[in-house]
């Protein structure tokens, strides 16, 4: 089977119509084009892999705000770069695209969401048109949609979720630091600055944004409310409410912060226990969702005529569309069953 696949690839790059066309138009330069395409795909794969699996070492465990201060940037420039733009207008209600602003902020991309979406659409159309000269147009645009529409959204969503998870894990330590500062008599603004200066990214950067807003004249309660709305995390909403209530009525904020930190730690522990208990269900969902796709791919590679002989029938693509819809619906139901909100 492997030998047959290698022979088919060798024929495709040596005697196929595509190979003859490349030889006619580019001659010996086609090998340079093939090498450039391979290098480009490899670099894109490595870039995505490093983006998803990036880990900070000790020298990098300092938040972005302090790095930018060390480079001599002003407070106004820092605030403009690290503070996410608020969602406004019609696009804020569009699924997936409405959350792109926060995802771009988490991925440290300062381009507007409209520009990123336009770039993805133009790249999708361009690649689909070019590749339709080599393969079937439907297959070309399907591959282009996966590469330039779905993949960027999945990468941004993964980066955003990872950043929010890191922030929630850091929040109890930040609350303990604030509670100790308040207990020894430091004002609230000073405790917030200590978190911004001593905690790593992302919690240090987000609290540094609050400190900079207060320095520019915003009320602390307004800055904390904006922080909670920007991050859209339940625990951050609790913190903003606690600070707003203390500013209006007074009270022992240090004790409230210690209790809130303890509650957040307990919730994180409970989430981990539930995730461990539901691991078997999630593995089953992954297997049952991937099994039909794996079987179809195996049949196509081992016996290309299995689907190829019936693709020209008019009933083929509607039936395949219904099967694909059933597979997607099955995956959504399975993952919904093993997803728990704590």
C-alpha cells in the first residue's frame, strides 16, 4: 500500500498533466518552485506549532507592560497597544467574528478585526482560484476554506482560551498579594500596581492597564468594570463588584479578597476533578467523531475507485453532504454531553 502511494506521488510529479504543464511553463525552474512551496508550508506549520506550544522561560516571565516600559515607550503608547478595543457596531454580534477582537488582543496582534477578516477572505479566494486550475474547483475551495478561514479562527480561539485559562490560574495569587498589601495598610492603587509590576503576563499586563487608566484620570471602579467586561471572565466580574462595593460602602476588602481567592482555587480544583472524571467521555467523543473521517480517508487511499467511480452521479454530493452534516451534528452533541460548566 505504501509502495503504491509512493508510485502514485512519483507519477503525479513526473508524468501527470500538472507536471507537464509546470515543465512547459517553467522548465527546470519548477523544482525551485516546488522547493519554495515546501519551505513555505513547513515554515507556516512550524509557526502555528510554536504559537500553540509556546512556553515562557524565566527571562520571559515578565509582563508586556514592563517590557514596553523598558524599551522607553510612553504610558499613552503602552495603554493604546495593550488595551483591547471595545466591540461596537453590527460586527460585534456576528458569531465567531464578534469575539475576534479579544482573540487578536490575546494573540498580541494589533491589527483591526476587519482587516484580519478581509485578509483571510482575500487569501481564501486567491488560493481557491489558483488551485482550481490544478484540482477540481469544489475541492480547491474546500481546502482553501480550511486553510485560510477555519484554521486562523481556530488558532486565534485556542490562543485566547489558553490566555484566559492562565489568567484565571494566576488570579488567586494576585488576590492574595492585594489582600496582604491592604492588610499592612497600603492603599488599593498601590496593591494594584504591585500586582502589575510583580506578576507575569497575562494578569500583570491586564492589571497594569488598570493602573495606567487610573493614572490618566479614570475612576478605579470604571477601570475595573472595563477590565471585567474586556476579559468577560466570571471571577473578574466578582472582583470588580467587590471593589465597586467597597468604594461605595466601605468594609474589609482584604478579607473579601482572601475569601474570593479561596473560592476561585476551590473552583479550579473542582474543574480539574471533573475534567479527569470526564476524560473517558471526551476520548470517546474524539474517537467517534474522527472514525468516519478516518475510514473515508483510508478507503480513498487504499481504493481510489471506491468513491471515484460514483462521484459523477448527481446523487453523490447531496448524500455526502447529509453524511457530513450528520457527522458534525454527532460531534457537537457528544462534546456537549461531556462539557460541564463550573
